[in-house]
């Protein structure tokens, strides 16, 4: 037969808040040490100036507008006028 002890048994716990504090402190100290060891050294370099392509007079798009009365304008002029498109043909009757 097993008897329990009158002294309560204590379990070890890992507290998360002090652990976060310690990890933040270690992160900040490692960052400060690594930044203090970096020496910025630069060399003057003569780079060429950027030159873009010359502008071309050719448009790579077409502007199309559909106005009231089913007028269609493309490239500034009216190209087609007329009524609404014809209605679709009804389906053939089923036998």
C-alpha cells in the first residue's frame, strides 16, 4: 500500500515572461555588438549616366469609343454607324 506524503510535492515551472525578457535582452545586446563591429568603408566609383531609349512616335494602343446611337469611333474618327446588332436567331423547334 502506498501512502502519500504530508508535504505537498512541488513541480518545476518555466515562467514565460522572464524568458521573453532575457531573449529580448540577448537579441538587443547581440545587435549592438554586431553594429559596433561594422566599419563602413566606401570607394568612389564613376558610374555612367543612365540613358533611356529615344521616344518613338508610334502608338502602341488604339482608342475605341462606343457612343450613343451605336456610333463607333476609333482613332478619332467615326468608323461605323448603324442600329443595334441583330437579334440572335431563335432555336429550331424540337420534334
